[in-house]
């Protein structure tokens, strides 16, 4: 735009000729020249108007268009374990997709690669440059089959069952407990002010600062949802948190934020639904898994007790003032202090201090791994080496070195996160979702549904509108719809329970739309379907 005006005023060319020259300077087409003329006319008519983040917004909003991202996921998953960015390029080149999303042509390979990166939560890039479906990762499959699904199956005994959004009462269903269990899924999602159209005009005096990704101002929503009640809200009490995410705004959603949100949620449930058992399911973001500062960890322990004259062995924590706020030193850095690591636990549940007790000649000194192990019955721990070179123990080895033995002790393995502790002490169960398996958290689809409604709003740049529109969009998701989404998630769980992999599960979930479980013949059907390909 600037080039155009410069050429027009300095080179005595016509308005159109100047725009063509400006476009070609930037290796752009005549179409761009036409756009430049349009923008500049508008700019001259109202000096405050500038187009915002043209190119960033194009590609970012494309991916957010309708269910495009989800369709790409489904397509990539149907290809198999290994996919590449070219597969997206080809997929978008099909007539069906082009007409549905109003695309004139497919995207470039570079854009496809960027999209793969954006969708990284599901596809992990391997050294080969190919992407592997997170559904097939060994550690994830193990957690899915041996922890997540059995826990969900156990909970299903006492949850209400829905068919097509209406409660289905099964008289003959076994109900070992007289109380209902309500499962609350937690998640966070961000709504963008510009998530509507490719180009938006803003006045330059607006505070909406152009952001590098082109999404404009944004609002993050963190909430809980259940198939029983919808959003966690009773009367005028709600567990929802609206949050302006991003630097120089209100910061990010931290471990403290999630703790205060869940504590509010428990207060509300205590008041309004005390006769039911509540379970919270969180995704396994690091902010959710954070352990207390003084949590047990064998990582930095020495084998022998701390030698005389050496500083206290322990963990560093922030210093907190009388007002409950963090204290800073004169250099502006957070003040730190060394404190004892918390107690370990013997197999029978008694606490085991990691430090010599009062009355001991070396009271308060760290015992070292050898003594800690001896107290647990590993009599010859003193003769075992501290750790294998670089702690790369042989595969399957459990007794090779002191650090490995401690690592595998149940109390060292099962250190609860601060989030788990906060909920469990109040009688609420907590567990964590699988990485890469967003199809198991039906709140994802509720966000998607709310965003479709949100995009119908007229464009606006004021933050009040943003908040108002987001809340209205969230409230527009009906309970019947939520329950259908929940049923779909159950269908996926059933598929994984029957041993289907990610690709097979999405095929089966689609085929048996509306069902909570899959028929027993599903494996035969799969075999027939796959041999016919
Ligand atoms: Zn070892």
C-alpha cells in the first residue's frame, strides 16, 4: 500500500498503473494490485483504517474453518501410521473438499507443513520427516489399555446413561452403589476476535494490537462439562473462567489458576450436588501434572550422606511473604530457599524421613540413597553402584544401581500432582486423559459447536463484544447435543477396549453413529472391510 502511494505521488503514473507497478515490485499479481487500490481508497477516505494481518489470517483461519482441521485429521488417520504434509495438499485438491470449503486451489507444501506443525498435538514428527500417529505410540497405548479404559469402565457402573440425549433407564442394570457418579471433563479453549473473515478493518486508534499470528484479540475459556448437567453451573454459580491469554495481558493459565478453578468447582458441587460422587478428568498438560516443589525425586540424590561442611541437600522453593505473595531479592530475581524434600513412605504406609532424626549425631543431614534403601530392606545397597553411566540402565534392569531401585519404588513412582492432592483431600476423584486422544474428551466437540455459532456474529473488535459473543456461543450448545457428543466418546472408548487402533476406531465410530457401544461382530466387519480394500 505504501509503495503504491509512493509511486503514485512521485512518478506521475495513473492510480491503476501505480498499483500494478507496486504489486509487481512485490512479485504480486494484478489481483493484488486491484486489492491495493481498494485498500488505499479506503485508507484515504478514513485515515484511521488499515487492513490487519492479511497473510497470517488467511492460513490460520482456513484451518479453523468449519471442521476442516477435524476432516484433515480423519483423512490422515485413514491413510495409516505414516503420513506426510503432501497428503494434506492432495486431500485439499479433491473436488469434494474444494467445493465444501470454497477453495479455488489447494495449499502450498510449505503451508501444509506449517499446518502439520499446528496440529502437532496429534501428529508427532519423527526424525525421518514423517509424522507418526500419536494413537500408536507404545507408552500411550499402554496407558490407554491398562489405566484409562479400565478406570472408565469401572466408573460406567454408576453413571447415568443417555440415548439420543434423553436418559435411558435400564432397570436391570447392576448398580452396586446407591449414588450416581458424575464425570466432569475439564478443558481450555481460545476464541479469537478475528475468527470470522479473511480480512478485517480496524481503526488505528483501537487498542487491538496486530498480533503475529493474525488472530487479533483473544479470550480463553476454561470450563468443566458433564453429560448430566452440561457446563458446571448451578443457579448463578459457575466454574467457568474467562481469561485474556498471552503476554502482556493476564499471562497464561498456570497451575495456581487451575487449582483455584477446581476449588471453586468443588465448592459449587458441595453446595448443589452433595449426593453424587464427582470425578474430574483433565488433559495431561504440564500445568495440570505439576508436582509439589518438595515432591519425592531420586534424580539428584547422592549415594552417601551429605558430607560434613557441605550445604543442605534439599529442594529450592520460592520464598513467600506474610501476605502470601512471592518475594523478590534486590536484584529483581525471585528469592529462593533450600528446604527438605518431603518424606518418603515405607511399604506399610509409615513415613520415612530422608534426613537423620533428632538425637542422631548427624541430625538433619540427608541420609543418601544407600541408607534410604537399607532401611527399606535392601541390605546390600551399600555395595551397589550409585547409578549406571548417565543413568542409561540396561533395558528391563531394576536392581542395577541405587538410583534405578529408588526410581521404581512405589512411593517414588506415584507422587501425586498438586491438582490430584487438592481434589482427593476433598473426596473428589481425578484422573488424566490420554495424549493425542481428543476424541475421548467430548468437550472438544462442544467447543467446536460453540465456535461455529460464534463465527456467525457480525465482525467486531471491542473486547466487550468478544466476551459477550463467546458466552452466548457457549450457552447455545444444547444439552441434547452435548449428550450426543458424550455418546460418541463412549463409542471410541468401546472401540479401543475391543483392541481397535486409532484408524479402525474412527471408522467404526462413524459407521455406528448414535450407538454407545459397538456390536460384537465389529472385528469380523473390520476384517471384511480391510480385505476388500
Ligand atoms: Zn542402573
